[in-house]
């Protein structure tokens, strides 16, 4: 059972990471900096639990706030450009964060043993869960419960007036600006919220893996963050969850036995899925059918 609980932890963290990109994509912006924000949340939360003895909940929350604040600071200059230039700018930020932690060395003595991040060697001794007697299923419950709460919050946001504003900006910036919407404020808010959510994913990831390093937050992770909502469909956050399950369970685990051929087949299957379902695995028509079956209002 521990294997399945461990798989649930992976699905939960990647769902949160995908949701962080989902919020930004609603405004029509493509950010490749989500791995950088996750790294900030991971290191801040880990340092608080390991070096300061904090409980994981406030540690992850503060890590999320720091990541969100960094996203806010990055948002203003980055959103002055669009399209490919925005992609390049956010990639540069993500790589700058990764290289910062590659050189970040800060250790203190705790119980006669030095602990903390050691540059390229990473950050070990993140032992909050084992030290407090958390079992695998309890960790999975915390991570999956957090993912469900964030999904519920974004679903509420998506159906609110602000969610309508986000989608309006994403569909037609000029029309949105003509009706009095502050485009910059909306985009910066979305980037800030996306950064904060990515920080939560990073904080939880650091504690269930017990060891993080700069190579944990590469461009590959940022790409996955964007792939999940795009592959799942932008009609609902449910699509992001289905995409994570499709990728992390249906592809990564099932294809694990193929060894080196897994990456090649993995890419082919992703391209095939996006061609067969160009609107995502869960498109608007599917959402309408699900709402009709469940009796929900469209």
C-alpha cells in the first residue's frame, strides 16, 4: 500500500503545481517560472522546519507567501513583454533561481550536527514527517487534501466575477481594456497567485522527498507544470487533475519497464493525446455533460 500512497503524494504535488500554471494561463500568459517559485517555497519551508523547528503547516504557508511575493516582483517587469519574449524572460528567472540555490550554502548546528542547504549537494535532513511519526498514508492525506482545497478554491474563483475577468483578459486583452479592466493588475495578480500556489507544491515536495537540490527544479519541471493544464483542458481545474493522473500514473509508471525508450514513447503519447483531444482531455463539452449528469447548473 505504501507504493500507492507514495504515488498519491506525487499526483497531489504535481496537481498543485499544474494548478499554479492554470491560474496564469487563464490570462493568456505562458509562464515557465513555476519551477523557480516551487524551489523558493521548498527551500523556505524546509529551512523553517529544519533550522527553526516550525510545524510544517505555517512553514509551507510562509514559503508560499515568499514565493508569491517573488512572483509579484517578477510580474511587473516580465509582463511588459508578451509571447515568446515572456517565455524567455520566465525561463531566465527560473534558471536564475535554480543557480542561486546551486550556490546557496547556509548551515547551522542543530543537536551537534550541522544541517541546512549545501550548494550543489542540496538540502538533506528534511525529516519533519519521520520525526513526528507521520505514516505514508497520513502524508498522502495531507498532500491530497491540500490539492483538493486548492482545486475547490480555484473552481470558486473561476466561477466568480474575478474569474470572468481573468478569462476576459486571456481571450481578448483589447476588448477587456476597453471595458475598463486594468490589464496589468489582473496579470500581476494571476502571476502572484500562481507563484504562491507553486510555493505550496514546493514546500510539500521538499518534505515528502526529505532531500531537495537545484536539479529538482529544472526547466523540465516547469514544462510539466504547463503541460498539465493544457493537456487536461482549460475549461475546468478537473482537467489538470486528469492530466496529472494520465501522465504520472498512466504514462510514467506504466512505461517505467521500458527503460530508455520510455522518454521517446512518453513524448509520442503526449503529442498523440493533444492531437486527438486538442481542447484537452476534459473539454467544455465534457464538462457540460458531467454537469448535466450531476444536475449542476451550467
